[in-house]
C-alpha cells in the first residue's frame, strides 16, 4: 500500500534518482577482499547502483574503483593490465592510477600534455574486515563506517556475499521482516514446540532513532514468558539481529551471535546481499566449524554457490524444490534459509513488485517504518540535510540480540545492556 | 490486408484489450486434468491472456485458479502449500480457498478481522473430459461449454495440449486454413495420386452462423467427383474438422473421426494449442493404438514432447529440418504434421505478423471470415451485445466431416446429416 | 567527442535511416560463395542493414536475395523449396524467381491472374572472388565494385567473414586505428626491439580523396629511419593496409601482402566483418600454408570458428583470456589478433558507445576523418549528390602498403608507386 510514485522512488537507484542519491551518501560494501586478493592481481568487473565499474588492487595494495570504460575510446578496463600502480587499457595503452588520473598515454607524442587533461571517475575505497567499502557520492566523504562488527577481531567475525536477482527493496523488506521466519524458515513443521511454531504472530514494536530504528518481535510463550527478537535497522540498508543457538556439540546452552545483512543494489533488478555474523561475547571466538555449518544451513555453503556468488538453487531450476519434503518436513521444501527468501523474492513481479496492490498488516510495522525512513532520507537530501545514519556516532554502540524475558518486563529495559556494543 | 489498428486489436489479449475482453466472455480451456491429478497435489503456474495465475486442486477435488501473487506482499503462490481446502503462501502463511477468500492469517493477532477484508482474484473452473475450463470474465458466468466432443464418452475421445511460441491469431489462422495441407503437410511428394496432390486449390465456401461459421474446401477430382472437407469455426478460437482415415490394420475402408483445436493465448507471443479427436460413430470407440499413432504423426508422441508441453523440434534447432528428406520425400523436410505448422508460424515476424503487408487470395476466405467475425465480437461487446457462440445452444448440435460427393450435389444438402452431432 | 545526434546518425543503418541510405548506395558483400555452394542448394537466412532476407542459388546458378517473408501470409522462406529457378514457400506453394516475381500460385484457381500482381522485394546480386555482392538501394544500380583485390586471381587471393557482436562503427573505427596495434596486438611484450614496441605513437597523416582517404602512421625508428604504414579508407566501410611479413620458411626477407576488411551492418548491434588478403606481387601467388597460418594468427583458423562464422572465443567465456599469459607474454592475454579487437569492441557500451564521452587525441585523426566523411555522405545523399566512392573509377587503382623510408623522404613521394595497383 504505497503510492506508485513512492514505490518508483524507493526502488530505483541509478545515478540521478532520488534513492540513488541517498545510497550515494553512505559508504557501501563493494567487494570482498578475496576478489582482489593481492597487489597487481587481475582487475574485476563490478556493477553498483547501475554503474559499470572496474576494480583493481594496485602495487601498493590500495584498491581502486573506477568507471569501467576508458575515456579515450570507451574500451572496458576489465581487459586492462594492472601494473605499477595503475591500470593500463589494452586498447591503446592509456594508464590510470587509483585516483583516476591518466598517468601515461603512450600512443600520443612524447611531449603531449593531453594526459593531464584526462581523468576517469574514481571512487574512494576503504578496506576493513575483509570488505572493500566505497563512497560513490559527489559530496565530502563521510567518516568511515563504524559498526560494532567492524571492530570485532577476525577471530570473532565472518562475512560473505550472495547475488540475488530482484530489486534491492524487496530483499531488504524480507530481511527486516520478522514473522516470516515462522513460515518460510520453519524447517521442521512436525515440531509443534519449536519457537517458530509456538507463536507465529509476534507483536512488533518500533523505536525510531538517529541511525534508523530498532524494533522487536515479541512472541508470547504464555507461561514461559516472552521470546523477544530485537533488531536494528541502520540506514540505508542494514539489518542486524541476534541469534541464540545451541552449541553444535551440545556443550553450551546457547551460543549467541549477532548477525545481519547489508543490501547493495547492483541495478534495479538485482542486489548484492552481504551476510555477516560475529559472536556477541568478546571472550568467545567464532568457531570455524560452527560458522561453516551455519553458512550451509543458510544455503551458501561451498557446495551451494556458483561462480559470481550465485546460488545453484535458483529460478532456472525452481530452487530444486522438493514437494515431498514440503509435504512432510519443511514449510517450503527448499533447502537453505536464505535460499527460501530468494525463491520468494526473486519470483515476484518484475522489475519490482507493485506495492500499490499490497495489503499490509500489523506484522509489517517494521517494513512500513523503513519505507518512511527512506522517503524521509530522500527529503532530507533534497532539502540539504544529512540523512540519518551517515554519521557513525549515531550507531557505533548499538547491537541486536534475542532473549527470553519474563512477562511484564519491557524489552527497552530488559535488553538495554544486551543491545549495547561490547567490542 | 488488414488495417494496422485492426491487427493490433485482434492480436492483443491482455486484460483491458478489446480482444482480451472477447476471450473473457467465453469459458476457455486452462489445464489438463493430468496437471493437477489429485486432491492437494502441488500447485502449478499458469499464464492465460497475459495474466499470471496459480492453480491447485483442493482437498475436495475442486480446481482453483487464482491470481499468482499473494495480496499481502506479492509472493508467488506457486511455492505455496496446498492443504485442507486452500493454498497457504509460504512467506507468511496466509491461506486462500478456491474462491480466493483469505481463510487464515496466522501472522496477525488472534482476534484480527483483517483477513475478512482480503480477497484474491479467483476464476471459476469446470472440469470435463480431462480438461479444466475457466471463465475469466467479470460478468455473469455463461453456461458451460457443450461441444459434441465434450459429450463423447472417454472411450471415444482424446485430448492433448501443446505450447506454440507465436501470437494466437497466426496459430488459429493456420488451423482454419485448408489449402496449406496440400503443401506443408504433403509427406509424400512422389505420390501424385494422393488427395493432396490431385487438387491443390480447393474452392472455399463459407456460411456464417450464430456460433461462428461453417465452411468447406471443395477439391475437384474430375471424374471422381468432389472431395469435400467441411469445417466448423466456433467462436472465439475453435476449429473442428472431419478426417476419414484408413483403419491402421486395413480392416476398414475408413475410420472417421472429428478433430479440432482450440487456441488459448498465453500472452501476445505464445499460445496453448488444444488438440482433440473423437470417433464420429457412437458405435466405434477410439482405438488407443490408432490414437497414439496419430499423435505421433502429428508430432506430439511421447518422444516428441519436452516438459511444459513444448516440442523437441523447435526454433532453437530449426525443427530438425532434413533438407535431403525435403528434396526427396516430404514438402517441408520436418517431421510431425503440426510441427510443420509450428515451424512456419513460430518463425514469422515478432511479436506478430504485419497483416498490412499480406496478399490474401480466394484460398483465404475462411481466414477473412474469422477476422470479420472476431472484429464483430469486439463491436458486440462494446455495444453491450453477447458475442456469438457464448450460448452453447448455438453450436451444441454441430460437427465437421470430410466426404466424397458426386458432382452437382451441394454440400449443404449432401453433408447435412454428417454435420449433425450424434453424441 | 561527437554530438549525440551525429553518433545516432552514424550508428543506425536500418531502412530509412540516414546512414542506412548511405550503405544502400553501394554494392556490399552479402554472402560467401560457400554458403550457397551449388544450384538448387538449400536457402539460407541473411540479415543485412536490419532487413530479414533469404538467399538461394537458383537452377541456373544465379544467387537471389529476397525479403524473408512470403507476401501471402508472411511465412519465412528459409523453409522454402529451392526448385527449378525459384523458391517455393512451403506454406501454400507460392513460388518466386530470383527477381521476386511470383511465378506459381498453386492454391489459387487455375485461371487466376493474381500471381501477376504479387511481387517480393528482391536485391540484385553479383558474384566475384568468392563473394556474393548485393545492392540494396532503390535508385539505379551503380557499377560493380572494382577494388584491386577483386582483380587478383584466386591463386593470389583469400577471403573470409566473421560475426562480431557490436555496432558496425566501433568495429570499423578499430580497423582504421593504427596505434592500437602496438598495444592490443603486441603478442611479445618482452621483445623491446619489435616494431610495435619501438614506436608506440605513430604520427598520423590523412589525405582525403574522391573515394575516402588514404592515411599513414609514421613510426620514428630514430637512426633506422621511419616505418610507414599506409592505409586506404574506401567508402563507406573498407579498410586496406599493407603488411610485410617474413616468409614462414625463412626463404624470403619479406612477403608483402595487402589486406583489409569491409564491415557490413547486420543490425545496429552486430556486424559482418569481411577479411581479405592478397599478395601484392602478381608474380607471387598466395601460399596456402602461409595463408592458413595467418588466419590462425588472426584468430579465425578452423579450430577457432563456430557455426554461423562466430568465434569460439567470445563474450560468454571472456574470450578465454589467460591472465598469466597477459602478465608474461602478450598484452591482452587473448589469442587471435582480431579476437583481441572483438574482445575490446564487443564489450563496449550497448547498443553502441556514447561518443559524447570520448577523449580523442592525435592518434585518432583517421577516425575523425572517417566520421566526417560519413557525415558528408549523409549530406551528399540528402542534397541529391552521389556519395564518394560509389564510382569505382575513383578507387580502382589504389592499394595500401607498409615500408621503411629514410628520414626526410615524404611518403607521398616515397610510396607513390607502391600505392598503385598492379593487378
């Protein structure tokens, strides 16, 4: 239930669009470190917010993100030679450094000054925790991101990315939606005692903040109190959630992690989904075996992924849905928690869903809040204000969690300490 | 030789188009029974007249056809769970019965009345002779179809469907075209005595009726009299023809069947071709071996068809045309009578042929009549009249045949009895 | 650095476009003789300048090029029967001769005169040196092409064609670009003494002529004088260049050939690249082994080509780029001299490059001249003048060459004789 023009505004992120300008106000994840693993390695193609780009790690280890097309005659720099602090176009040998300066033009006369007048669009990068971040805006660079998880040591942190073939907003909306986990992600429909089955209609509460909002889904477990799942939504496209989980060898009652996603539009019909997790206790490192098991559970284990960070289970094979499994065991018949999300989101209307036809309920409060906040950011920018969450001070001390609370205790109080960063 | 605007009018059938509204005035075939074989079986995707739909057979055996997208947040109901008289969306568990009522909304508060205000577009269905029919109009449901072949018992009747990748009208026009069988379907060019070779220019006569028109192709066999092939065109998109054929074991001189097609637009560039046949004598059941041989002859035997009722011989492999076979034996070099049609029709201009460039002759009288009648149906609807052939009384007693007649006997007289239904 | 409207004008060649009309003023290569090798062989599909066509060699050996769609009901004539001096549509048997006349209409009454009023668009053809040429214009046919290479005997000449998936103009611009060979085609980056490495910034000089222009790239080899590569640009889309090369068995110091390309638009996003070479000395035939080696070197040997004259190394496999090879041996890491060009040109912006964003230098003088000349041809046509190079008298005596010249000798003088045809 969104006006057609607001839906268009929120979904489209190419250069010059309102939401595109919002995204260009923030540092966003661009690449995994592993994609440009070492100095002078081959350049890679990259598309972000509808822009064709090329990235390379120069001889000094600095990652450059440049317009994909050589300004001379528009050859793609993916074919380029990454050599001595610059990428050299293989068409005529023009060379550009990481700042986009043309530093060599060997097919022009030796004394030519032409190269000093040629510059290629270049976006600044910052590398942290295995992620190469970029800022694609025209204005002054904001401070670097300072999410708690970027301060967690590598021993406590894990990150991956996945391609999803749908508009970024329907991916994000799925990610901040809490009630669907009782359905789409119910992988044991026979177990009527599971958390998912016991309270399928969590009560949502949303508190707006300077970085976005925090919100909870409260599941009423009757005599057992409440199960509270507390999320953070950090502008423009980050979800953070807590996830207690039994330790895989049974040696602990729970193994609390904080997890989340960032959604970065590739273009209007596809999105990079960034997936991170870290242990919420500085004293407990992230067990690699547990981490791998979780990646597999979520559908992105080593056997689940094709080149280009695409999933083997995808629209071309109906996500290998198993109708018998669906009948007897899992709600969807599709393996992989996030694969279940992708199956739902990638097969919606193209290029993006018609939100004028939606029927939203009380379970959609967080989604409604996110849309309001994104529209507010568009207005902020148009009226010359900095959008929420650009300044890291606004979010650096927050985190998410999930907990059981006795009835009668407000989560704002009961979870106050658990929602404070410890790293 | 059709005006551009009339060509557009006839070819496009999405919701809101003139021809789309005509199609939505009739019951049309939607699915084979075999696609939803039993109660609570998996749902199937379905696209008709440009609309994305989902179908399922509910616990009581009733087939439902619904809008494909859950009205909540637009997930595709193909992924849904078909359970206890309704389909449950796997995103948030909303459940819809076969009439499109929301009967459960488990992620909303227990006492919520929201579900009573949510409804999904649903089209009525009717199942007969292995076919699930639907009515996609907004007005009052017309009476159920009552073609003779729907009254023939299962022992006398056979039906199949095939995907064809072209606009519905060029498929229909090929189907009501009688002279092309002397060329496209001449599978023995050496045999100069065959019916096809003896008179390649049948004289056409068209009689308009309340349900469409009946027409004949008269082949002048000189001293042997005339060979008359009498067709029915039943609005909006059915062809019915007679087909004498020698019994496969030689035990009979002829084995008369009535056959036909219905063309149902999937979208403007593809169409479902429904193929039916039945024995024209109530005393003679349809021999399964003969029926299978005929399906193979027409190019849709078990070895000819891919999943989704698509043909193995298709544009991607040039229909496996055999130029040597074409040179020496068959007119086209392509196997399968209807595959020959598809090769011709699927490789015409996209999205549909430019009929302003045609040069029609006397052999095209039936096609011209069909276009006139379809344009008339558009006007009928626009002016508030029921189009021809909606009322089954208009066509229930007609059938088609082919016969030899002595010269001088008018077919209207000579075939009068043979063109009367016997079932 | 071209105005947007001029870029559109130059790139688009469908019927009715300004550049389309320019192309339709010349004879252009349509097919290789090998594609329709003998009388009455199967017809072939053909697309030129955005027009869907069909070609066949009739019983008398004459090649016909016709509109692809039968004027009756628009079936594709590719399926047709090539028989007794005409192609017969397999839908209803209408038959057309090579001039597009309807010579048989067997589904119409015996005495019908209808066929005399039906005609199919037909383009004249002329066959020479293994190439079938066509003239797609509406005006009077110009004289047949008379390039020197068409006069070279078959023993001295070789021709091939290749599909390239980009707009014709970026292919042509690559072809008349001389400085890129020091980069894209440098297949031995270690060899600092090679011609390519010794002078990467040739000085360009362009002389406009009545057929287009001739131009040179002058490489300053210091004490060794100059290396001059002299090209011809013959309107509308032919490049001709000289290429000295050491004889493959070492028995000669050089083995001079003249080579070139013609680019013929298939549609706005793809182009046929015609590749020809001939020995520049009438006394020396073209050695087949040498010729084959050169085809392999250029990336179109027997093992490099797929059906339809497409390359195995193509965008779907990143041209099998070998980054290690690129690091250590060749500038691009891609095998095949012209494959290197295709990799660069096929991966530029779609449907064609945005030339308003280019930064052209002195190395691009020939490209600038070609654009001016093509725009001039558009104006010529619009104002009723014959474009340059339509009349073979203007170019019949020219050829290209490459030579070493001592300093101080102007190439116009030093190469005067070498740039004169000898055949």
